[in-house]
């Protein structure tokens, strides 16, 4: 029998299953992993330092680019930290809009996760299904912000603007006939809220389709059951949060335990796993999509019957409305000051943590009284999860490394920052 010898293998940084520019150095005994050493920093863009060199408002767009799959949730953590330092209260309608878009973002994140994770372990169809639904939600992003990905929609004091009364429509062209365009615009004749409501009615059926494909699929279970097991005690010691922690059986969710915005008014459940393996984390995320759908339905119902302000009417912090600015000298000065030097925040420090789709996303901010932060520190959920990769893959096969990276749902923008 030939003698086996250990070898060192490079996994990434341009591997399609590395979910970003992750470089893993794997020490292997044949096909079995003995040690995994993650190398990070290949995407480092100094986001925190850039935020410290700019007025507060000008860094909101940087937050979208951290975890570029959970855009508005990143913005939420940042603007909440500013609001804590300023001691301001956000209008209730803006709070409902924020909660609704946080949950739309959670579904967007989990759809990409299940599509990519499925593709990583050989389920090609999942990727196509997930992107079909993401398209509708991306149109919702575009309707409120003008951008499909990097929205920059949240503002300290609320959101940039109220929900639109109409949705963008498909037009006939050389590839799409009039009849096709009419069919595709079937649910776009009403307002944005009508479109979202239509989506919430359709979405549980789509999740059923995903589960039909995967939940009892023999190959899927062979690839995920018993892979990357983390005990509840170890999950807490490793600093896990979000589905990674709940998959190990610990019912911890900031939306319930430390409610922010209007989450305390929402009716939803926290799904938890029992075995702490990749399969449990899959089940937790699938149920989270259903619960997010429930929250969105409740927000739509409330927003329909409760008009109101969506941005604080304090021109020292928020810009004046455009039509006012065009005809009032005082407002023009406010507008100019707001977009050039911004506003000064009283000296102090604040931490704002939100239940991001991947775990606890926190922003710690120190103000020294200037118009830009003295210090910004971002607590990225994926960083703690990646740190546990070595422990999760030891003793597993090379193919299982891909499944474990998939189940961690890591995005490198937020890990490298």
C-alpha cells in the first residue's frame, strides 16, 4: 500500500466557492483536512479610516459596500449609531419603512446564500430559482433609491424619501413583445406597497419550491448533515451570532432580545436548530425567510393607513426639502452647509448593533465634537465565523470545506473592511 504524506494545498483566492477573495492554506493528510489557515486582507479598502476622514453623511454609501448582499442593513447600523450620539427620535413611519427594508434585505441575502450554497455543493437549479425572486426585490430597491444594489437610502433621522406611488415598468423592445411586457407588468400597475404585498403572497410558495428541491434531497443531506458541527457552548465562545448561533440551538436574536425601531410591535418567531450542523443552519435560514415575509406583511398593512413624515424636520441635521430650498434663502444656506461641511455631533461614544442577515452587525463610534467621527469601528458578523473555519473543517474532507464556507455565509467586503 502506498505511503500517504501530508501536503499543503492553496484554496483560493480566486476559487469560485471561496465567496470572495478568501485564501485558505490547507494542510491535508490525503483527502482529510488537518489544519486550515484563512488568509484575509486581499480586499482591504480601509472603510473605517475613510469614514473617519469624511463628514458623517458622506460615509453612508461606504456601508452598502461592506456586505454588498445586505446593503440597507449595514446602513441601518451606521445611522443608528449617529442617532444615538445625537439623541434624536426617528419618525414612526420611517421606522416601519426601515424594518420593512431590513427584512426585504434579509430575504435578498438568504436568497443569494441558498443559491450560491446550493451551487457550491452541486444543486445548479437553486441558483436560477433564487435569482428569479431577487429580481423583484431588486426592483423594489431601485424604486425607492434609484439604485439596485448600493441604495444609500437610510439617513440619520429617517429615510431619504417616502415610498413611491408607482413601480418601474417593462417596455416592449426587440427581445420582448407587447404581450410579454403586458404580462410582466401585471403586478406593477399599483404603488410600491401593492407590488410588495403581491410579492409577500407569492413568496411562501417559492420557499416551498426550494424546500421540495433540497430539504429531503438525499445528496443535499449527505453533503450537510453532520458537517461543521458546533456545540451551543462553543458557538458562544467563538462569538457566533445570527443563523450560525441559532443553528447551534441558542435562541438569540437582537430583534427580540434588544428590540430597536418597531420590532417590538412585530409578531414573528425565532427559528433555532438542534444539532449545530450545516443542515440545521440551512433549515434556520429557510424559516427566517418565511418569518421575514410575515414582518413585511405587517409593515405593509401599517404603512398603507398611516401617512406621515419619513425624515426629521430639523435642518441642522437633515437637508431641507428641495421645493423649499429653491425659494427660501435660509433653507438654501442650510442645504449648502449640510452637503459641504455636514453637522457637528456632541462629544461622546455610542454602539449600535442590529440583527443583520448574517449576525450582529455593530458600529462603535466616538465623536470629539467635530463634523466627522473621531473613531469608527465596525463589528462584522462574518469575521468571527471565518475565524472558526479551522475548527469547523478539521477532520472533514476537502469537498466539505466548500460546504462549510457556504454554511457560514461569508462576504469579504465586511471581513476585510
